[in-house]
């Protein structure tokens, strides 16, 4: 079995699970979509829970959040905050399937999703806090600012899901402006 097949399985699983939920996606259905035998799935993943965990874990969010941002250190505080938020927003939109999957599974209290989602939330909070501390150190209460950034990202994502005709870039700009108005007076 190849690494390429494993990646194809993970990508296909993410697509199916984000549309149907993990409980609505059977291993047989996934095998058919990947054009492999069910046994091939179990070669890589012991269970559907292990597959769900791998789908999220291998996207390496902690590592991606540790990458440096492209922010002008000499820009005003509000511009740096808006740019920081824009980086988070763009990443969330790029990972739409992951967020749809985790939010849906979290709402259904799927145990594997709760554990994976909790780990992801810890990584996102730590990463955003590090960004806030590094890029807008003038702001007091970096934990509260980080939580406000993340809250705006989730609010924006909910708008993106429930207002499908609205341009995601416009949603991101509006969320960033709200954040700027509240955090930087």
C-alpha cells in the first residue's frame, strides 16, 4: 500500500464525512469511493474513529499556526490585528470541509469528534495567542483578544454556512472590522 493511497483515503473521507457526518459515512462507502477493498482501509486505520482522528491530525494545524505571518510590524495596531484575523479567516475558508465536519460532529456529540475537536481548539487557541502576542503586543489581555479573534472566525464561518450567497471575503472583511472596532478603540 502506498502513501498516495493513504492520502487519497484521507481526502475522500474528509469530503464524505463533511457532507454526511462520520456516522453517515460507512467504511464500505468510503472504500467504493476510493476504488479499494474495505480491507485496504483497515490496513491504514483500525476503526472509523481512527480514520476521523487521522483526517484532522494529519492536516498539521499546530505546525501551520506556528508559521510566521506576513504582517508589517510598522503598521498601526488595528491594521496588524485585521491582517492577523485575515490570515486565520483565509485558513478557515481553505479548510471548510474540516470545520463543517467538526462542527457537525460536535453538535451530534460524536465522541471521536469531541476529542479531535478539543485538541484542534487547543492548538488554534495557542496558535492565535502566539500570533496576538507577537504581532500586536500593545494590546492588553492577549488571551481575551485571542478568544475574540477566534469567536469572530467562528461567527464568520457560521455566516458563511448559512448565508451561502454572501462572498466569503466580504464576510471576512466585516468580521475583521467588527473585531477592530471592539478590540482597538
